[in-house]
């Protein structure tokens, strides 16, 4: 009886997963197909899924519309977003991983209290501190570094690193200590190379959060020369009359870097998720 139920259970599991995958893929498919259609065919209900009258005209029109001093340059907006995201991701990996290592592996007075404070900071939404930060950094508006600075240190990233580092066997550090390695050398030469899954997970999640950041740029950026791509998309979408084909093409261009980053890190990201599931 058990052997009979096993194939049926597997079939049911794959059926449910297939249906859920299809449901989640539908909006992405609609976004891509809509970006290839004329504007009057985009908002046409289920017929929008039909692959008819497809072309890349919307992409060319978006790039042409954002190619002057008056409108700004698309590739400049893209470059600003990539630069800010790169600074936040790389700086965050460096700062948050070292903070987590100090909280998880080094022994010092007050360590548990500091870690409790980190956990409490995870409960504070950015929206609640955005206005105080705006007044604090008001003199630094319309700069690149102010778009990245508040987001490099991140409590949730520290927690992710801390959880992973706690699972590292103490014998590894003891062996390094016997070989004469100090905390810095142990961290960079031993802990970091064996922590690729958590570094990939933090990098992807940080990039996703930063790439879609909107509230902070709205508060701090009014100069088009340092405007990030999500903020420019809101400006582009607000033009009248709205051209939905071009808006969806802009959306696809906005999503592409996310897919590239995930494709680059996905092997280590999947390892990290699988490892967490096994430990759980």
C-alpha cells in the first residue's frame, strides 16, 4: 500500500508545485509580452497573453525618449542604480559579516546585549526613521553616497551571517589558532571561503532591496543627474498620456539586472537555502 501511495503523492506534489509555478510566472510573462506589444493591446485582459504584433519598438522608444539633457539619459539612471547597489552590497558584505563574526565567534563582555539590540533593530521599519534621517542628512541631498550610506549596515544581514557562523565547528578556529592565525587571518582566510552560501544569500537579498529602493530616493534626490532607475520609472510612468507598452518595456529593463545577479549567485544561494532547510 505504501509503495502505491508514493507515486500518487509525488504526482500530487508536482501537480501542486506546477500550478503554483504557473501562477507566479504569469505576471512575468504578461510583463514581457506586454513590453513587445503596441500600447492599445497591453491592457486587453487575457488576450494580452497572446503573442501577436510583437516587436522591440517599445524598448527603442524608451531609450530614445531618455536620451537628452532635458529628459535625462537612461544609461545614466542605470549607472547610478548599479553604482549605489554595488556600494551597498559590497560594503554590507564586509561590514555585516565582520560584525556577525565578532558577535558569534569572539568572546567579549556585552556581546549578548549587543546582539539583542541587533535583533530589536530588525523590528524597526525604515519608514519610521526615514524622516529623521532626511533632516539629519538634508545638506547631503542629491549626492550618490547618501543614497548608499544608510543601508550598508543592516541588522537582518548581521543576523543571517550570525546564524551561519554559529554553525561553524569550533575545531576549525582552534586548528587555525594552533597554526598561529589571529582573528583577522582566521576570518578572511578560513571563515570567508567556507561561507559562500551565506555571502551569496545576503548579496542577493541586499541587491533586491536596494535595487527597488524608492522612498529614500524620493526624499533625497531631485537632481536628474543622480536619479536612480526606480525613481526615474515613476517619473516616466507619470507622463501623460501613459504608453503602457513603453512602461512595461521600462519594467523589463529594470528587472534584467536582478536576473543577472541571481543567475551569478544562484548556485551558492541554493546551497545556502538547502543547508538552512536541512538544519531546520
